């Protein structure tokens, strides 16, 4: 028996590749941290009234970098002296570490960039890149403990590995060519869920922008109260920019029905605002609805989840012609479930505590927003998918079978082509009482009109006659033509 073993040089090459991937993950973490540190230090330098030194600015940069990974922070320098949690994550900042980790994992496993050297396995790539990144993250968490924005250890232990591993897995999946499950409905389900999410959050952004325009006066007043110098205005504008995706999620959650929590005991839904809201002064928060019952403009936000569910059903119903009704319904439900899962994750990240007491609850409730997205997709997406499937499976009128009366005879002038009444067009539509359906015979390509469907127009008409000679029918040159018949004019 021959045992096949791996060459030691190959094993050493893969070990070096894993080590390189780990170093590249650490470099990606350093790049993201350095980019945020440059922005924070630039804001500190340009501030006319800095209340801390460069060490404090670096601590703020470390806390901001951890906040971009979904880690809750704790503010220690509060007016009351009690630590206050900060759990609202600027979603635009999350794109920075996700893109960096995704690109590193993709380039590590990309066959075009290996140069013929051994590459790590897909699982090894995820572990190596994530491990190098998380080593730097652990050092940042330890460094933030001595600053004004220390990280919550429980949130750091949960969110940091989850986001980094998911981003690395997405990069490996991209390098492998984005393979999908073997289920034939999988591509349609993923596309439907993606289009539904784009429609839902795009509509949420429109809702937030419209409300902000309607409350323009309040937004300007809060902006002027927060920043008097140009450096402060730039900082507030940057904060508004990184919170724009949060506003889109808030608008989508408001239109879904569960609404937004504006403090403990206060809830804003399309039906109205209940409770006593505790809203801090901020320009984006000026777009929140005022107290009282909701009007028609608030109810119009329900169009956003309805449009998202219709888009999902339309995308599922397109290729559903080859599926059964049960498979179509299951695909639509799967798309609704995927959309609801993403909505729940983003709603949980976009909301959270802004402090203690009445500010302990702020933003959408993640499980309510996700469940509402699933219900909209199930109640509106499944019927639309069934309707699109029925429309795709319909029979065109030109392809319907012809019908003739059951008691008709070939001598009937309405049926016989040579009758006195002449040929008549065959009836179109379903057979009536006493009629039978006669399928239309297929016409061969090149068949001459008036011939049967199985007759070849180029076939020899005398091929079955062994004594047939084609020259017997040609006139001879010496044969005299018959004289013309004389007609008596009289």
C-alpha cells in the first residue's frame, strides 16, 4: 500500500501563508484605527476650547473605533457622576472595518494574487485574518479602559468576533466565486431579499428626509445650539453624516408599524405619538413626529414596507413558472425571513441606550422590527408571487386548441373546405357544450400551404413507382404539336 503524504515544503508554505494572513488582518485593524485617529486628532486640534490633551483624543479615537464594531461604550464624565451607556452605533462607521476585513480575506485567498505559492484553506483564511484583527482589537479594548469611553466587556466579547468573522467569511465567499446552495430557488431568494431590503431602507431614507424637511426650523435651531464655531459645526456635520444610515433604518422601522422608542414609556408609530418623549437636541432627531395622533401623512409611510413586500413577491414570481405553488410560497417566505433577519440586526445596531433613566431605550426594537418585516413579506409577498406565477403560466390565445362540434360531418359546408358556404375560421376559445377540442397540427418548416403537415414539399412524388422515368414526360423534338381547334364563329 502506498501512503501519500504532503511534502514538507508545501506544509511550510501554507504555514507561512497563514502567518501572512494573520499579519494582514492586524494591519487592516491598524489602518482602520489610524484613519479614525487622524479624524479625531484633527477635530481636537481645530477645536478652540479643547478640554483634554492628545491622550484624551487618542482614547476618544479608540472608543469610536470600538463603537464602529458594535461595541457599547460607557461614558464616565457625566453631569450626575454616574456612568451612562452609549449603545447607538453610527452605521456608516461600520462600513470601514467591514470593508477592510473583507478585502484582506478576499485577497488572501484570491487565486490571481498567489503567484503559484501555497494558499491557506478557506477556513484557515477566516481564522488567520480574524485572529490577527482580534489581537489588535483586544489591545484597543484594554487601552480604552483608562479613558473616558471604556468598552463594555460583554458587548466587546460578543460583537467584535461576530462582525470580524462575518466580514472575513464574506471575503472568502467572494474569492471562491460566491457559490450558492444547490437549491434551485436559492439565487431568486437572495435577489428577492436584497431588492426588498434596498426598497425598504430606500423608502425609510425618503421618509426621514421628508420629515426633516417638514421640521426644518427645529433642525436649524438644534444645529445652532450645538455648534457656534466653524470647527464645532464641521464636527456636528460629520456626526450627522455617519448617522444617515441610522435615519434610514429609523424611517423603515417607523413605516413597518412597531415604530420607535423615544425614551422609556414613549413610542412613536404611524398611529401617533404616545407617552412623554425624551429626545436630546440634535438636528437628525428633529425629524421625529410631534405629539398627538398621526394623520394621513404618517399613515402614508405604510407604503414603504408594502412596496418592499411587493418587490420581493415580484422577484420570486418571475422564475416561478417551473416551480410548483408550494415551492413558490416557500421561496417567498424564505426571502421574507432573510429580509426580516437583516432588519432585526440593523435595527438592533441603530437603536440602543443613550444614557440612564428615560434615555435607557431609544430607537427601534430589534425583534419587533424584524417580525414586522417577516409579516409584511408573508402577507403581501406570497400572494404577489403566486399571481406572478399564474401570469407566467398562462396559455396565450394563439396557442389554444381549436374546437369543432361533436356532431359535425365532413360534408358540412361549415367544416368541409370545398362546401358551398366556403371555409370558415375555426372557433377560438374553450369548447362549448357538445364540442370536442381538436388540437392544432404542427406545421413543418418549409411546408407548402394546402398540404398535409407531414408532407415534405421537396420529396419525389413518384418515388414509390419503380417504372417511373422522368424523360417519359418530356416532349420529343420530332413530335408535331396538335393543330389548334377551329371554332366556328357562326
